C-alpha cells in the first residue's frame, strides 16, 4: 500500500476532480442559486481543493454570464480552474460565428466543457441533423476553441445508452473529439441507468479502441452513481465528475464527497491538496447551508450519523477498539464519532457517551446501572435521548448527585389563547418560579402558546441570570406518539437551543403539548446556564 510519504504533496494533471455543482447540481428541484450563492459555493469548492469548477452556461442565461464576469475579479482561485459549459455549434453553422460558442470564449474561463450527442437516436430526433453533421459539429467546435487557447473537455451525452444501441457511432464521437484536440472525453450515463459491471466493461473497451483520455459523469437514478464512477476509475478513467452532496436533476449526480474520500482513503490516490480531506464535512455542510437544504444526516463520510453508534453490541466493541465498527477514522474527513443513548443502550453505550460528555463512568458500575435503567424506563414513556444530548447529560448529573440541582423551581405556569372577534389570536403565558429563595411572577406574550411560555420564562429568569440573553431557541419539533386516543395521545417535543458558540437539544414528553414544551424548555435553560459556567443551588 502507498504511504503518505510516497504520495505527491499535491494532485497533478494526471487525475482530475471536476465539480459541477454550480451547473448540473443547480438543476435539482428546490435549488435556486443567486450569483452571490454561486460565488460563495465556488469559494468553498476551491477551499476543498477540486481541480475544476464548472460555473454554468454563459450566454444561456444572464445569471451565469454575470457569475463568470464577477468570479474573474472577486475570486482568487488557489486550486481550481473555472470551467464554462456549453454546446457544440449549431447544425449547418460555423463555430467561429456561433453566438453560443462565442459566449464561452467571452466568459474568460480557461477551460470549456462541450456537451455533444453520442447517441444516434438523440442526434436524429433531438438535434434533427445527420450523424455526419453531428461529428462535424464536434470537430469544428473543439478545433475553434483550441485555436483560441482554451482547454477543451467533451461530455458525450447519453454515451452508455448510445453505445448499447450503436457502439460504432458512439466510438466515432469519442475519436472525433480526441482527434480535434479535446483533452478529455467524458462518458456520460445521462439517464443514470447503468450498473458498475457494465460501466467497467464499456470504459475498458472505449479506452482500448480510441486511446482517448476518458472521464466519467454519472447520474444516480439506479442508486449506483458513486459505484459507477469508481468502476470507471478501475477501468482507466482519469477524470471524475460529481456534485457536492450529490445534488442534481431528478435523484441527483454522483456525490463528489464519497468519490473523493474513496479515491484518497481506499485507492491511496492523492487527488486533493494535502490536508484538504479533513475539511470535507465542513464544506459539505457549508454548501448545504448556501443552497438552503438541511445537510443529509445519513450521508456517507460527512453525515452527522455517519459514525453514530446506537446498538449496545456495537458500543461494547467500540469501547475496546473504535475500528471494530468503523471503516475509517472519522477525523480523516473532519467528522466525529457519536454514541447514541436509547432504550437499546447497554453499559458500554452509557460509559462511552459519558466519556464523550466529559464524565468518567467506568469505575462506578452502580451509577451506570441506574442511568441505563432510567433511560429504558423513560424511553418506554416516549422520551428519546439519541436526539437530546443535553437532556441526557442532565439525567446523568441527576443520577450522579442523587437529586436534581436546579437554578429555579417552578411553582406553576399557565397559558391562555384568546380568539378575538376580529379574527386575531392572542397568546399569553404566566409563570411563577422560586429563584434563589425569591418568588418571581412573569407574564409573556407570543405568536403561539409555546412562544409565550418561553418569553415568560425568560422574563422571570433574566434579572437573576443575565447570561440567558445569549441563549436563543433555534428549532422546535413536535411529534404525536403512537396511541389510540387521537388528540389525547402522548406528545414528544424536541427543542434545539444555542448560545452563538454551540447548539444543544432537549426533550419533553407529556399528554399535553404545552406541558411537554415546558419540560424541554426547563432543560434547555438549565443546560444553557451550566454551559455559561454557573452552578445551581442545591
């Protein structure tokens, strides 16, 4: 196996990592990128160290044209080259006078990717031209761009389907592109229907028949995009295309992150600058933030659950050696191992989770046993601690101390929802607390009963604990648990809070959604004050 000392410090032109998030990824349903969004994502991708960033189709829409104009002056690319995407000249036209081809040159991008038809039926039915003219369109456009000093990659659209129907014609498109001066000819599984065995066989044959440098572009319609990409590499492809988090049309493109991680960690190839792989989780989540989609929790390598362990059997083994149930060290990709505490937890799960939170429980079997028993009892009643680390830590503290140490003691609380004759809703909450021996009453209003309760609790506590000013409610989720009583069913509430430096989640369960919310809010503020360095009175 190749060691780090034997590998080059930086990737070379011998292998390409090509990102098409800003073009193909932006075609995903629900993604709408502004020019500013595209510039931000381009910076993240350059930080990650990809070799090429396909910025869009200049000339096809004003947004992409503006992106290339601004990127030229606003981004100082350290690793990536910007790529303009476009089509070959129109049938019967001249590449030198084709407006779309000129827009590619006007973009200023040093690299151009041309999409070309490689399926005979698409040539005749979609382009409505002859097979010979399609080859001339490829050759003329590549030669013209090369003569203007551009590096050219050619995406052979629908290549694998075209090869299945008419292999000789599909091969002729590859040969034409290579002979005209294309640096890379990319074989595209545009409909995403191929399987790895087929990809390997075809890529190997095309490489032997044409001598072209080959790339691979796969869609994920059969759930095999990453596997198909790696199969192409096994067969000799030296250029891989993908998108951040697998974004793309229909079900998406090959996810660039597991592709790159596999190349670096499984193939022992250096395809990113030294140290860049540890930024992968951060980059994945940063791009998700820009496109306004939640990061996929179960995404390989970078998902928050990618190295999360719940089963007691797993925890027992991980306690001995984490590698027993993990295929890599999560820190290699900037992620971390997490222990989930649930009714499936055993002693090892609780000990490891305690260690993760800063508590050494190995020497106290009685405490661990009490915590395990209480978790199982609580979860039978509807609680869940795998998504509420803060509530678990408070439970652990309670069992260790033998009591609940509190910053405040509730006497009573109530909420009122007033439906007025003008159609407006008014929500008011009143809380009565004991804080440091003093009885405090506060009333709050909000846009819902839970918001009003939160406001009242905050008003009651902030005079004594000004640290609460930093704590904000970030997210609020309600789930009706299984039951046969309809609106009388048990309700579980999960609250996520933050102080600008970290976020934490707490849980409450009750037959009443307001009561469940109170429990979650109580834990949220208690944990937040502990994080602020305060200690409660016994």
